[in-house]
C-alpha cells in the first residue's frame, strides 16, 4: 500500500479467471489498482486524472528513473515512478 494520500485511491482486486488452465483456484491473479471517479478500477484513459491527483497531493514523478526502466524494456506496464516526500 502506498504512503500518503494515494492510499485513498488504491483498492485490491482479484481477477477470478486467470487462465483456462488454472485448477480449483490454485492460481490467483490478485493485485492493486486505482479507483477512478466512476468508483471502478481506473482505465488507461483516466491516467491524466491520476497524475492530477498526484501533483495536487505533493507527489513528484521521477522522470529519470521512469525513462531508465522504460529503455531497458523490463516492464511494458509501467506508467511512471512517483515519489511522495
């Protein structure tokens, strides 16, 4: 769970259907997501609203770290690294 005001938007979720090969719920695709103003999980098109929330609440985006990780192709799901001080 993140530190600071961002914790207000973070919600746990469970994706019940992991794959056709999971047996009796042995695999669990669980994680955390951001709650959107629609009171559902945030969609990609709502990322600007997430960034606005972050900036308004004292978070900064670590652009150097974000760029470095994106250039290494380690993660294709990374949006940005953020920091709260």
